[in-house]
């Protein structure tokens, strides 16, 4: 994997911030786009634009082809069995809301329980929690052990006979932990509970095989994997998607409608009301092509290399706190940390002056922050265009922050 | 933009000054202000003697700007009445919003005037005004 060549495909990486080269370490928030994706979006409007599915003219056919081929491409990317198992949404958040409102709500009763993880992103937590609160069901939290992992014991305790559905992240956006989703799915099977896995931080970085996982629902966002914003994917087993009432009502999702009766389309179109983000599907297709050309295995190996190097370099800084598991087999390229004597917001600001972009705050994971007794952390997260030098510059920046703002450390 | 434009000597100095960052026993009122987006979480404590703010302090965690602002605010409001303190908070917030620029008016802010440049940094405005909003709600 030639990172230098890859970087040439990303126009934004030649940008300067305060007369310094951009060092972008906020990929868990969003990723940059290669020309192939940017051009795809632009080409869509130059060559193919029309409202798909409903027209009887050339451009409408072309647009329909692009949209449905995009669906085909996503299906292959995640190992789904049929294109009717792939629903396009705006993002992961919408996908999870869709499952919460159109699936969980009709299944959950007040004597039931749902299970979530304490490390879940708010988008994975809040939709099911609101439904549970509405019907008066219990909420169980999978908690972390001292190594920031979810133990077997925890899984069997918190997913039990009363559990109807589990909502868990595949990878934590704060700690970078790869959760034991195979074990979670198996346990859910044993107690007849359904599982939704939030794959926003996983699908961009490793090969996902939803059929092999035997997961009920899996979702992720295009913009975190080189694709444009405004496109997400909900994978659902066909038999389950067929049970879901429509999430949004409107155009393009009915077979016929009379004054007395509506016959809704089945999956996938029944769950995609109105004009969809076709440009973004085309952009996502180009992103998938780009990733496949490199190979997801190589991408994962590159992440591991950066992670290992970063953890080693960061641990050499005095008074640094690194969060997350020690075992690198359970981690991806996301590192949350604090310098004991400097507030994360100040660290991020000082790094920003030198063109280095990290994230500071609670990362939309307040329950996790409370659980770890933290109010905020810094977060650096890597992707295919980051280099070891980026990490060296991050470390240099942290030493600089300390020179300016520390309470006596040098 | 240079690091010294944001982290001026006085901001660094005031952010590290522990004199005003402490618990206040038997405080008459405490008010918490929390900025979820960046993790600033400051509580201010006031003790009155009649209508005069006899003692004040702040506790919590926050970035250098929020702490410097809180420290300077505490120095400014001690010995003032509640109304005078509120008036000063309006002046400060007006300064940060670039709505108040008159030098005579701004002089009333004493050292807090050194946060004037934050007006040019939208990302840090919330940090600078956090404690002053808490004061207004006391």
C-alpha cells in the first residue's frame, strides 16, 4: 500500500492551515475524499442526473442504473445475500433511528428489556433508549472491565431471557475497541433477541461479512469511508425488513393507493421514501471501488502499524493518560488521551495553530465518559492517508502545548 | 494566527492562578455552567455581606481561556454589589461580541479587558463567556 501515492489522490491534503501543511487526525469524525469520489459526484450532475425509478427517459434510466448498481456494490462490499437487504439512509444515525422506530417499537413491551453498551455512541444509544422509555421496558448496559473490554460474563449477564434487542457498536469511537460482536450475536441468538450493530467505525477499516456474522441489522456511513456526507447504509435480514412499517411516507414507496387502502412497496424501496441522494450513492460506489483497489486487509494492517507506532510514541510523553485496551488485537486506529496538566480543548487549539487536526470533547459518548470518570479527552484517529510522520508531528505538538501551558512540566 | 495571539502571557498566568480556584465554604449561591461541546465545566460560588459580594471563587475543570476568564471575573466582582457585577457581565459579554468597544466603558473590566482578542476567535467565545453567564444566573 503506497501511502504517498494515495495522498496524491486527495486534493484537500495539499491544503495549508496557518501556512502549515494540514495534518489530519480526525478521521473518526469524517474522512477526506479522493478525486475519484469528488469527480463521481460532479460527473453525476454532468452526465446522468435525473430522478430515478419513475421516468421513462434515458437520463432517468441512467440515474436508476447508478442508484441500483450502487446498492449492488454495497451488498458485495459487506457480504449481504440480496440487494433487497440494503437500504440507503442519510447516515448511520438515521439507520438506527429507522430500526428503533419501525422495528423495535412494534416488538418491545413493558416487561421486556433492551441491551446497549456503555461505550455506545449517542446515535446507537438514544434511539433504542427512547423507545424503551416510551414503552416502559428495562435498559441493560454492557459495561467494560479494567482492560476496557466487554467480558463473556458481562455478555451473559446483560443479555438475558427478557432481552428483546441489543444495540451495540462494532468499534468504539472513543477507545477504538473492537467489541466482541460475534459473542454478543451468539448470546442474543441463545435468548432469542435481535441485534443491531453500529458499524460506523468498523466498515471503513476492515472487511465486514454480515452473512457470516448472522447479524440482524448492520449500519454504517459513507462519509467515514471516503464517501460523501449524506449517505448511510442499513443492512437488514430480508425477513426482518419485510416486517418493518415504513419509516417515512411519501413518493416512490407505494404500489398503489386509493381512498380506502394503501399497498406499500416492500424492501428496499418501501423504506426509501422521496427522492434519494443519488449523487451520494454514486460517490459511495466510487469510494468502495477505491477501497477495494487497495484491499481492506492492507488497510487494516496499515491502521495497526500506525496504532502501534502512535501508542509507543505517545507513551514516551510524561504525564500522558492513554485510554483503551492494552491488547492491540482489540483496537483500531483511534486513540483517546489526555495530558494530565492541560485541558483537551487547549491541546486541540494549540495543535490547530500548527495545522494539526484532532478532536477534543466528549465525542458523543457521555455515558462512557462518565463511566471512565472523564469530562473530556483528546482523540487522534487515522485513515489510509496518514503516515508515521503525522504521528511524529502530533507528538511534537503535544510537547509544544506543554511548553506553553503546563503547570511546571517541561 | 500565532499561539501568542490566543495564549497571551496574561491568559496563561491567570489560567494557572489557583488563588480564585477553590471551594468556598458556606457560599450563599453556587451556579454551574457547562459547555458540553468542549468539556468546560465551571461552577462559581458567591458569599454576600448584605448586598455586597464579600467573597467569590470558582471550581471545576475547563480550558485555559475559561479558567483565566473565571479568575479575572472573581477578582473584578469582589466588593461589588450583585447589580454592579451583573452590569459588568453585560459589558464583558458585549466586549466579546464586539458590541461594546468604547475604551472608557471597557476600562471598568480591569484585567478582564485582556480577553478582548477572543472576540476575533469565534471558537473560543463560549469558553470566555461561560463563567459570566453563570454569574448572570446567580
